[in-house]
């Protein structure tokens, strides 16, 4: 009988050994004093490990053990680490633990004592971290009871302390042992960590709990130290167990509750202990059966069995879904008994039941039709034309009579799924030929060993040749093909039992590459198929080929060939060379090329790029390509200023695979550009009024030069932002300056030249607010008769160095209007006279100019668009009122624009 096959521990690859503690620290050392600490190494795998220790380099650290130790599965070995020195100082070293597929390092540290007394004071101070939330209240209470010791005797030492709340961390937070037969055991490793503040040790104790055993039950942990506690579930009776384990610490003032769940569904054989002289030291140690809670196979939940009635009402011969639903229900039923039906027998029973029900339904329909015809008989139809007029023709001449003759009906054979008189070969329970599919995993797994007396008898019986022929195995060869290193591929090896009794199939996975295969044994019931998930995983490339031996009832051995080609992770690049060349009409600053990466393997592939520089960059720098997928990579070329040909190599790093190189070559023709002017001085500008200038750019080289505007100061606009200049030619760029506040602009515009050095153009300008005033204090029209018109001249004076604009709205006052005073006839034209100083505008233009919102704001004219930035900063507008009316005629709008 095999034990622990269902809930056996599955340890991840590379973590077959655990080392406790991870580091060893000797504090407050003294000369000529020996210090000893114990290191525990535990074997978590399922086979014997040979462990070697590499001694520390320094002479102060020493280990007391043999050079090589063999550790059985689930057991541990203790090693004493000694420290002895003649000189007090700080020492650091490491201890290396090596196994076949494991390497671990333990940090060794020894520290000299730290000074605690302050220089210049006779007081000794003891400090601790303040943790308790009620520390302030406790200090206040202690202060009331303190005695003025410093006043009585100032030489007494002053002691300060604070309370600390101990705490621990427990992992995992819940223990689920799964199913365990009575008189057997299931074990889980519990890790307890002291998470208290520094220099705080914790003593813990675990009381006894029925059906549970804890080892060790108590211990002491230093600050930050961890320990492993083995909790064993050993049921003594059938039933489900839901118990709590209490971990008490801090002198039993604090406790941590851990919930435990387990089930004992069947009775197990009580192991007979070895006695007498045959008993060895290994027989005294418990045989641990560890449980991996993450991969625990819990019992299936009870399905709604009423769906079986629904399936029986359907037609299994026409509805394929009913077959799948029936199979899934049969999988969730309890283990078969000698009186239960197999899935194939159940399907045959359902088909017969459906045929019987269909026969009853058809007979009832015919009976109803016959009764209806008896109540309402129809007129007889002369289908043989017996009452027709005889015309001298022979009835039925040349035709076959429509009357049926029973004797002419051929006798068909009785179709059965299995011939009753076929004795040529031995037939099983179902008689079906099972099709083995290695790519389809069988989810349901049967128990690892027999539990009842009938199963023990059947699983230990020797089978004859004809009985072995009714057991189907397949496939004979499992070819995994190409498999990446450190990746896992699973295929199914199935066994179909067509015998009337159960059989025991046991697999022997001796190779390390097959250690993740599950399960190791199954009791296959009659007329059932069992699946073994064979997994291949290797950390080294190789041509793997092993024979797995499996036995029937522990007597009849067979062999299964497993083949696989373990290869490094492969990523294929679509191109090995990239050549970057700018076309003649290209205005781009950089060039980019697409590169495709393909992963043809069975697992995701991680990659990263190295070797990127200022000329060649890659995006993305790293990523993961799924199995059988691809990913695009963009390589960007930025030409240098010298115009030289750049060549570089980018390295594609593949995790657990071979590296690939990508050759990149790029060149941009050397170009030389210069501004036609040394600087741009705009002088004095009005705030809010734009100023436009055209700046020439001269190409003094023999190649086409492409430029891009790099940096532009605030308030300055450049058009176009990029362009090209022909060899020995020139081009112009427009500079638009619009300053919204008084300021002194001293900046520069930078143009980057592709394949050449960047050029700069200094820009200088001074923005001021215009100062415009009315020369008259008031406007007096005097007395006017009704219908008469009075004209009064007014004058505006601009005392600033820039022109300004006034906006006047006279719509609320239709009696008033403005017009430009004509020049005097007796004098010659004045130099300051401007015929366009006064212009009537529409209400829409007026609202846009002063910052208002109208419906036509989405499409303003070019002239008004340059005035929208005024916002009153460059104007002293006299707004006498606003209305929502919009006149189309500018001459009658009574809204004016005055430029001085």
C-alpha cells in the first residue's frame, strides 16, 4: 500500500533545500571567548541529497561537521558554526552550502561591543523603541511616583526605559491538510517570525490539540529570527475536523489563533513498528508526509443530480452534448462499488430507457389517432380504382402492384454493439476500443492505493495473459519535441481498465527531469480510464531520453519511452542588418526601422536590448514574447552633427538563450546653414500689437540641408517649423512677435540642422504700453435747436513711442457720431495727419477686439484676429455701453476704431 501519493509535497525547482537561519550574527564579542550558533539545513525534495559545506576564508569562523553529508527526504542536519578571535574587531565572511542542483550562501558576521556610556557624563542611559500607544499615560503616572533622586544625590545614575509590545508573524495563515486516512498523518511546515522591535526576544508556546501534533511546541526567537514548526494531522477516528491552534507568546499574555481543517474519510492500516534488533536509528524518526496546500486535490463539489433526469429525457443518439454532460456527472459520482454501473453501462441503460419511452409515446399517438378516426370517420378513398368504368384496359398493366407482400420483405440482421456469438477473442466489460490522446489531460485522478479489503485483494492479484490484454496503455512513446530550458511541458499517459475488477498502476519517475510528474500511482476502477500527467523540465540543454517503468498490481512491469530535445530559448529576428538612409524629400529629424521578433518555442521568452547609444535607440528596450507569438521592435537612428557614417551593434539578450547581434548603419549628408542676419532687433513694440519679420537662411554647402526649429521664446512664433534648403540656395522663415505685457525681450531662436551643427539667431525687442490722452477736459455743445447739428472738435495725444488704438461704442446714444476732421485749406498737409485714423467697424469686430464672445467668433477675419490680444492692455478704450444687436453695415454701426 502506497502512502501520501495524493497529498505529497511538490517543491518548486531550485528550492529543494531550506537553510535556517539565513544569516548568523555574533554580537558584543570578546577576545579569547568561543561563540557557537547552530545552522539547520532541511531536505525538502523526495530523494536523498548530498550536501557539501565550503569553509569560510577567515580563520575566526569554523564549522564543526564533515565535508559531505547525505540527508534523507524530509529530514534535516544541524551544523555548529564557531567563532573565536584574539583581537576584538568586526569580522565578515560567508558559508556556502552546495548540493547537486542547489547553491546557497549564509552571511557570517561578528561585531565588537558598542559604547553605551556618554563621554563627560556619569549617567548611564538605556533606550528602547516606543511602541505602546498608552506610553504617554504610563509616563505621566510614573512621574507622579518618582522621587527627586537627582536633588538628593546627583551622583546616582539616571535610567530611562519604555514599554514594547511583542509581535510575531505566522505563515501560512491557515492549515488545510486535505484528506487523510485514519492512523496516517499529514504534515505542514509552519514558519514563525519574530517581528518585534530590535533587541526584543519572544518566547512562544503551543498547547496540545487533539488529533494534532506540533514539533517543537515551544521556543525562543531573537529579534527578526524565524523558525520552522511542523504541524502534523494524525486522525484517530472518521469525520471532518475543524480545530484551532493557539500560539501563545510574551509570557502567555498574547496569542495567535491558527485555523486547521482536515478530513478522515476512510480507515487506514495502522503501520506495524519495527522492534528488536532490526530497528535502526531511522525507525525512531517520524516519516513525514508533507502537504502542498496550493496543489491540494480537494474532493469535488456535489453536482445537481437532477440534471441526470433532464439528460435521460433527451436523445443521446442525436445530442452529442448529452454524452459529455453524462460523462461529467459520472466523474463526480462517488467511487464505484460492486453494485454500481460503469459509464458505458450507464449510457446503454439510458439509451434503452429512452427507446422504451419512445415506444410508449408512439403507441399512445397511434391510439389517439385511431380513436379520433372512429369518432369522426372519413370518406373512404378508392386508391385501387375498383369503381371506375371498365374501358377494356388491363388493370395494372406494366405496373407493380401497390399492395405490400410480407414475404417479399428481406430479413435484416440484428444489429448489436457486440455480437452474442463472437467467441474469437476475450471481451471486456465494455468491449470498446479506447483511443489514447497524449494531448488531452484526464482531470479526474483516482486514489493512490487500495482502501477496502476487496480492492486490496484485486490490486494484489496476479493477472493472466488474456486479462492483461484487456488493459490498454498508451501511447507507447511520449515525444515532447523541442522544449525550452526551465520550462514545463505536460503530456498524458492513460490506462484503460476493461476488466471486471480494479487494478493498481504505479509509475517510477527516477529521472530528475520527470520529478514534477503526477501522480505516482492510481487505483483504476473497472471500465474506467486513468491519466498520468508526465512533465518534462530541465535546466540544461540536452537530448533527453528515458524509460519510465510502470507496474500493474506491483507484479507485471512495463516500460514507457519519454523523449524530448531540451534547447535554449530561441528568438528569431526578421533582419540582421539595418541600413538608414534619408530620402531627398524627407523632412524628418530621425529615421526608424521596424524589426520583428518571433518566438517559435513552447514557453514565453524574455528579451532585452543592450548597446544603445545617441545614434541608435530601440523601443521597447525589454519585453516578453508569448509562445508561438511575435513582437515588433522599432530602431531609431538620430544622425550626428558631423555627417559621418555611423555604425553600431545592438545586442539582443535572451534570458536562458543565446544572444543575437543587430548591425546598424546610418548616415545623413553633411549640411551647413547660416542666418542671413546676425541678429533681429525689432525695436520698441506696442503691447498686444504684432510685428512680423522675414529672416533669410543661406545654405553654403553642396548638399540639401533640412532644419527643424528647436526652441522658441515665449511670445515668438516661427513659420514654418521645419523645411529644406537647396545646395547653395536660400530660404526664408517668418518671425511673428506678439508680446502681451511690457517687457524686454532678449532671447534666441535655435534651429537644428540635420547632419550639421545647430544655428542660433538672437532676438531683441522692447514692449511698452501706449499713453493716449484727450486734450480737452470736457465736450460742450451749447444750446442747439431741434433738428440742428453741432460739431465740436476733440483731439487725442499719444505721448508714447508706439501707436495705440481706441474703441468707441455710441450705439446707446444714437444722437452722437464721430468723424475725422478734414485738413485745413490754408495750410499744407501736416506730416502727422492720417486719413485712416478713424474707421467705423461692426459690433462683431468691436466685441472680438475687446475680448467679447459672439456667435461668429469661430471665423474672425485676419485683421481682427491680430487685435484679439489687446484685451485693454494696449488700448484705453472708452466703452459707453454694449448691446446684443449686430449691424451689418459698418458705416451705420456707430462703433469706431481710432488709431493714434
